């Protein structure tokens, strides 16, 4: 089973599991600020669950690519929408600031919290 490391926690999940669901199930605060209330609930249209994922995951699908090609996201950044990402192997997840997780400051790293929220 793949291992996911995020926000100071390491846990296993099924291969092919949806990264957003896995993180939320583990109690990891995936959304910044009001995005925890105002988000698309996993259909890939809002972009607020953007994270950096290091490890083996599914290729970005058209929803992921399309949403991250629109402002405030930049398609050149190495981010993924957690709601559109399947875990295929061990991964390490990092969350950045900004309503859409598009900022430059780290909110949390795989190993723990980088700053107070």
C-alpha cells in the first residue's frame, strides 16, 4: 500500500485512492481560509485544493490541467489538484498559502507545519 506523508503525518492508502479524500479522511486541513467552506467538493472546478505532490501519482487529467491553466494558478508551477489526483505510490505533499493554494509561502510540509495558520 502506498504511503502518504503530509502535514507531519504518514499513513497508508489504497493504490489509486483519491488524494483529496485521503487527506481529508486523515484530518489534514487541505483548504486555506474560507476555501474550507467555498470549494467545489472535489469536482475539479475551483482549484482550492492545489498542492505540490512529490512521488508517484496519476497523470494530470483535463480538469486538473484546465483549472491550473487559469489565474490565479500558473500552469508552469509544479502543483496538482488533490481532488483530481490518484495516489499510485509513496507521496509527499506540500501546501502553499493563498486562497487557491497558489502562493509562494509554505503552509505545511510533508514533515509538519511550516507556519501558524
